[in-house]
C-alpha cells in the first residue's frame, strides 16, 4: 500500500524504470490525478476503464477488498488490453477544463439540494426556525450562484486563450440549440475531438441511441435507449434539443415531421438530440459554421 501522492507513486515506479508495464486503472475521477501526473512522463502501457465496464465483465463475484479488486482489474487488462484504447494524458487546457467543469457540477448539485430544502422550512413554523433557516439558505444560494458565475468566466477565458479550442467552440455553438455549457462538455468529453471522433460513439456515450431488444421469434420489444450513459451530458443535450425545436431551423422541421408521422414526442425529441451530436461532429470535421439550409448527415 502506498500513499496517493506523486512522490510516493514516483518512488514506486522507479523500480520499473527499465521495464514496460501493462497498467490497468479503474476510472475514479480526481482520485487518479496524482497517478496520471506520474504516468504521463513514463513509457508504460496504460489503460483506464470505467467501473461499470469492469463490473459487468466480471460476472458473478463474491467479496470485495482493494486487493481483490486490483487482482480482478489486472486479470481484465491482461485479457482485454488489445481491444481497449490506450490512455493518453490530457493537454493542460483540457485538464483544466475538466477540473473546472467538475467544480461547476458540484455546485450545481449543491444548489439543487438547497432549493429542495426550501420546501421543508415551511414545516418548521411551529418551532420558529423557518425564517432563520430560509435566510441562511438564501445566503448560501447567493454564494453558490456567484461561484458558478466565476467558474464559468474562468472556463470561457480558458477556451479563448487556446486558439484551437476557441475555434472548435465557435463551430459547436453554431448548431441550433447548442449553448456554452454543452460546448464545454463536448470539448471535455472528447478531449477536443481527439479521443472520440465518431458521432455514433458520442451518441451512445450520451445515451441517445436506441437499441433493439429481441430474443428469438417470440420476444420483440421496442427499440429503446440504454440506461448506461452519462446522465449529465444527456440532460444538457435534452435542453439543447428543446431549445432547437423552438427555433426556425431544419431540426424543428425534422421534429415536427416525425411527430406528424405518429412518432412519440419524446422519441422524436431523442432523435433531435442524436441529430445535434451528428451535426456537431459534422461542423468540426468540415471546419465550417453550421448553415440551416445545409443538411449534414
């Protein structure tokens, strides 16, 4: 067992200077940052796998400890590394963008929780705490709002100081319905379109691609989207689609046509979310601003 600090991790890997190791890492977010900082300067083969992917691949298992988890991850990587993409360190700009977005999301969650608490304070009138707690709640909400604004300013400044990201962000936002938050998330999730270059993969990751559910000849379920998705980006895409169908553009016409054909409104809206992703990748590929009269596949 070693400390999750750069100095301790670097000392551990000094023993393997002359070797090329096969390293598997479970993606645990910020807990991996110190390890990433060390590994980016080494020559080992590194693979980062989502916890869900690992869990589903292990089948029926019993017991769980850090040592057992490490053995299972090692076995998985040893067997499947040829089919997995190798980890590459993020650029400094993308790394900063990811950190800022994580901080923003944390404050959004806190704000959502505080807003829910406001409904409970009305029940506390009989003990005389409702007004004082409401005041504290409003003060906390005001502080969080200011912090969110500050973080968003830092994100915009970060993107503007990186010429390539700034250009990509402008192209992304030219797609109907797409705003600054979705553009930030797309840049972060695709690492400025270097790790995810296929719109269908991005659509699957975002949970907007319907999959067939069929077994033999007797079970034929409706196509439906998978529950395995990034819920945050999916909700932002939903807002983008809602915005797009309120504007005069081909996405609105597409949505109205599908509804007129008898398609369920939510299914039609999900199709718009999928279209938005494909249009984002199209403008990036073509390096041209989106035009409403141009139909991009």
